[in-house]
């Protein structure tokens, strides 16, 4: 789990989801100034580690921080 959030981009993604739940890739893309494909690759690693979860809302998928241990770690760090 720590390895999954250790990458600077993934750490930024989960920190953003801690601050604002239910974010889509387009909003992350605008915030991080990175290509959508890069963000999607990082989200796939976070989903595989059980850190985030994507939920479909109509035509978009919103991502949520679902791992309580990661939430506690981030609150302690930030």
C-alpha cells in the first residue's frame, strides 16, 4: 500500500481525493497538468492496490479514496 502511494503523482492524486471526494480524470488532468493517459495509468495502480475506487455517474467515472489506512496516513502527513 505504501509503495502504491509513494510515487509523487499518485501521492498528489490521493491527496487531492482526500481533499475533494468524487473527482474525475478530467479534473485531475487540469489540476496536475498531465496527459489523461498518464493519470489513468496511475489510477489503475491505485485501484489495483485497493487505495481508490471508481464509481460510474452517468457517462463519467468519479474516483474516491476508499482505504482508511491511507486516509489516516495522509492526514498525519498533511
